[in-house]
C-alpha cells in the first residue's frame, strides 16, 4: 500500500461537517485506509481573499489506488459534496488535494505531485508537520520548510465532541 497525504479544506456552510463527510467517504473505499489526521486549522484565504476563512486538515492514508485513481475518487467526493469550480482559489464546500504520494513525482496536465505551492502554504505544511514530522519534500526536511514559513493567518481549532 502507498502512503499518501491529502489536504482537505472547506470555507462554505458547515465547514467541519463537509470535512467530516469527505473523510467518511474516503474511508468507505475498500482500497483506502485512514492512518492519521491532523487537528483542524482555521486559515485565512490565499489568492482570492474576498471570501470566508477556511477550515483545513491533513490526513495520512494508505491506498492501493494509483495516483490517478485516487484523484478521480477524490474528485467524485468533491462532486457529491457539491464542489463548484467557479473562481480560482474561490469559495468551496470541499477541496481534496493529493499533497504527497509515496516518493512519486508527477507533472502532467491532470496531476502534479508533490502538490504545487504546498511548501509555501502554512495551511498545508503546519497540519502536515503535525502528523509527519520526519518527511522530506523534494530534498528538504519538513521542519526546515515550516520554520521558514510565514505562520500568520492560521489557528488551531478544537471542537467539542
């Protein structure tokens, strides 16, 4: 099984509920097993800033799916949860990104792994670092990446169970 890290975020409606539903749908696939999940993080929007704050998590999964099969499954979850792609980096009910897939590097019109710009984004790197302190991304230890990030606009959120 391949070890994969996914970034999941929402900034519309009941954000936590959208993330939790996406996690449930991931776990329903027989070829995906969730191993670890970060805390929830509230983050300011990046790129298109005229929108609500995001709620983000990073999850570690193990899967038998290829990167493209996993992408298709994640896109299917986004469709089930009414994701609309209207404005680049705009509001969304759910966003599921493949951040890392084992040590694979892919770059084509459909998929880029490692996810582009992930190392520039605190909303990805801080939750990823929380669950994977020893990984190396394109030759750089994650601690070094996190230490050099601007960490404003991200807040760890605790929810009552």
